[in-house]
């Protein structure tokens, strides 16, 4: 359950940062943290669909932005 709370807390921080107009780099770091938290949650739940979604998000974040 702590993993789910970590994901929700990270989402709240991201929303707050967006409202405050945080720079893209700050948001990107929070998104990376979100993927890590979601990955931990997916591992705990042993849900293949969730693990696949986390992997796709992680790959997307690893792709350089032009």
C-alpha cells in the first residue's frame, strides 16, 4: 500500500509543480520519480499490464527530447 501512496503523492507534486509553472527539467525529474514509484508498485502487485505500462513510460522518458 505504501507504493500506491508514493505514486499518488508524486502525482500530487507534479500537479502542484505544473500549477506553479515549474521548469521542464524539474517536471521531468518528478516524472522519472513517478515511473520508479509505479515500477515498484507494479512489481509488488505482479500485474503484467502495469509492468508493461511502466516499461513503456520508462522508455519514453529515456528518449532524448529534440
